[in-house]
């Protein structure tokens, strides 16, 4: 059964809530908080800012994100250092410096 969002248009209430009922049922007109006949169902574009991935889609998204982060880090020394951590970054830099001296 679908879940619908509702809002009360009473100037003193403005209560917002969700309710679950059949699409064949008329939406409620009474606000459960102020009990006025000022409730209205809200039509929205769906969930905002939240996408859930599972299985192969999740793995593919994580790999793509990892590649993007690696590419960004390769072009920015500070990002690279932040990703590695200070100790590990210092150790790598020391190895590079030793190799340059040879």
C-alpha cells in the first residue's frame, strides 16, 4: 500500500504527517492534530537525496567512486596525503627522497 504525505493548512497548526492507505480511498480532510477540515495530501517527486543500492549495483558504484577519488588524489598532493594519513604519506615521501639521492 502506498504511503502519502499530508499537511494541515490551518494557520495555527501546519501539522505534517504520513499515512498509508489504498489509492482508491479518498485522502483525509481532517488533521489528526487540530481536528480541523484543513488537511491536504501532498504530491511530491519522491524521496529526496537518498538512493539505496544493493549487490552488483552497489559494488559498481563503489568501484566508480574509488576510481574517481584515486584520479582526484593523483592530481592533488594534499588530497593524496589526506587519504593516506600523515604517517604513511611521510614514509612514502622519505622513500622517494632516498631514491632521488641515489
